[in-house]
């Protein structure tokens, strides 16, 4: 499961928060030329998975240059399987 907690608006923060129950999350930005992969921290206690925070990846003015069909794509891996979320 992957959930991108970001509105992608002119008022949104530059950091993108992703919630996932997988082992890692890869975020592809805009046209797919840049992607970042971060591990999901599986903490002990009441919160099984900490949110993954991709620092400084959203810029509204830069995103305006791309069509509305090209958006961020989050991919997570769990047990060798890939899950996608646009």
C-alpha cells in the first residue's frame, strides 16, 4: 500500500510525505528522469511504519512545464512485488 499525502498545489510544501507498509518507496518526479528511493522505517510500538519524507522534491512552477498527465509516481516494494500509486 502506498499513499502520497501531498496536494501538489501552488501552496504545497516542497517536501512530499508518503505512507507505506512496504520495505522501501521510490518517488519518480515529473518526467521520470529523477527518482529517489528511501527505506520505510518499521518502528516498534503502536505505529508500525513511519512516514517516508522526500525532502525538497516539489516545485509548482517547475511542475507547470509538464503536462497534467505526467505526475509523481510512488512505487513500493514488498516481498519482491511492486506496488504503484499516482
